[in-house]
């Protein structure tokens, strides 16, 4: 077992002093909020607000390949940021940079969202009504670290499942719309 702090660099997102307002084209950077981070990836059909943060963006810009993990909310979940736009996140989200020579970010993402990660987060939960985990507890998290080859194999299987799951969810959504249309057409025909 090895502590996460020995494999990664963990920082918090930006603090926002006032309510977050979408500035549209006047904004300079997209904002990913904790609610947007789901175990299966960024929220479906996500349209991120654009903001002008009060403080310097500096090291707050999220880089491709970094993980985002919710530190508060109904569920602790993480994603690997793989988008092609400039984004920041709030301080209710931790940003994790992996040492690629030791740990694959997609493996870490799988681990954090797995039963192993959930078990740890449940044991470290500081919240009463709302789940909360500290960045210190995240740094101290101990994980099994298999070889990079094994990490890659787990990553391939997990990513394959996520793609299949997205297809199934789209099929269900399409089926729901088709069902609604057919039933509505029958209803409207019988109502005449």
C-alpha cells in the first residue's frame, strides 16, 4: 500500500467569494462545478458557465489528464479531465496530477470510483448531512499500486465498460422518446 501523496500532487480548486454567474462570451475560462462530476464522467450535455475569477488563474487551470474529485456532496466521484478547453474548478473539488512514471491517471480514476475508494471515503467522511472529505484525508489515502501494465489493463477494461454503458444509456433514452411518441400518437388518435 502506498499513500496518494507519494504518487500525486493534490490541490484545491479556486475559491469564489460571490455567487457564480455565467458571463457567456465575457468570461475568460470555463468553470466545472462539483455537481458536474459523476462517476461515469462529466455530466451529460454539460454546458459549463464561463467566469472571470477574482484571483489569478495561475496554477488553477486544469490540464488534460488531471483528475477532478468531488470533496462534498451526495457521492464522492472523480473524472479524468480530457477536454480541449481552458477550465477551472471550485474549492469543493480537488485536482490531482499523477506522476505518470508511477500511476496511470485512468487507473487512479477507476480506483477512486471503485468499492475500494468508496470504502475509504465512507470511513473518512467528515460530514453529517452532506458528505465531506478533507484534502488531507485524500492525501493520506493508501492504495494498492500494481505494475503500470496491470494498471493499463484495468484501465482498458474499465474504459470499454464506460463506452458500453454510454451506448446503453443512449438506447434507453431513444427508447423512452420513441415510446412516448407512439403512445402519444395512439392517444391523440383515440381522442378524436
